[in-house]
C-alpha cells in the first residue's frame, strides 16, 4: 500500500473507530475518575518513526504518579499500582483507544511496531533500530503473535520481520487477527510479565 493511501486508510479507520467507541471511551473516563484521583488520560513520551519523540495518549490504568512510585517505570505482573478499572481496561485493550488520536495527528499508524520508551531505544543495537523505520502502530505483527507474553528481544524480531515484509496482504492479515482477538479474547491478554508504566 502506497504511503498516501496508507495515510488515508489510517485517518478513516481512526476517525470511524473513535466515533463508534466514543460512548465506551466516555464511560471508561468516568470510571477512572470515580475510582482514583488524577487525569483520566495518561501521556507518556515515546519514540516514533526515525526516532522522533512524541507523547502517546492512553487511558490511565494506574494510580496517578505511578512512575514515581515503587519500581518506577518498570511494571511487574500484578503490580499494585494498577487500579481495578485499569486492570479491566488493560485486559480488553480499551486503554489504548486514545492512541487513535495519535493516528489522526500523524504520529502513529493503525498497523506497525508498538511505540516504546526512550530508555529502551537507547539499548537497541544498530539492527534493532530498524524497528524505527516505520510509524509505530496500534496493532502489529508482534501483537498478534504473542503480545506482552513474549520476551522483548523476540518482540523486536517480529517487528523487524514486519518491517522487511510489509505488504497490503500482511496488513489485512494483522487486521483480521486483531479483530478476532478483540471478539474472542483469544490471545488478547497474556499478562504484563515485565514492562513499562502504562506500557503499550
């Protein structure tokens, strides 16, 4: 798919999904505010295409100021900083709906490697930096092949494979697998066995 067409696709999909899910998004925001103080939208600096930084938008799933508590940016399975509402939002991936705003802004794409934090990028090898050749995505090859249950190096390898084999048919396959995961729940939530505060 040519880049201009991909951009049109991204904008149409992001706008449509935001409209359809707006009642769910509003309900989630209210639930977050009722359970814990703090803004319901969480912003975190991530690294995008060509190593350009941007602020990813997510629904807050942890207590406000979590990055300054306990393990800091690191998140372990069953982290006590994750709220009850937040655990549900993570399990269903509803917390990622604000990523669609990042897509409309042109910072992200619907499909691509998930954006990661700067400290992680500083640890990349030259080969792994190839992951930054594309805009980060809401869903991607690593997400439909194990997601957070995979060791980080393995997720990077899957992303690099996608960068090298990107095509319309592969994107359609990823969309189909993502939709199946959302409908059936199969493979959607493997547990955050190590990651970053409000990790993507």
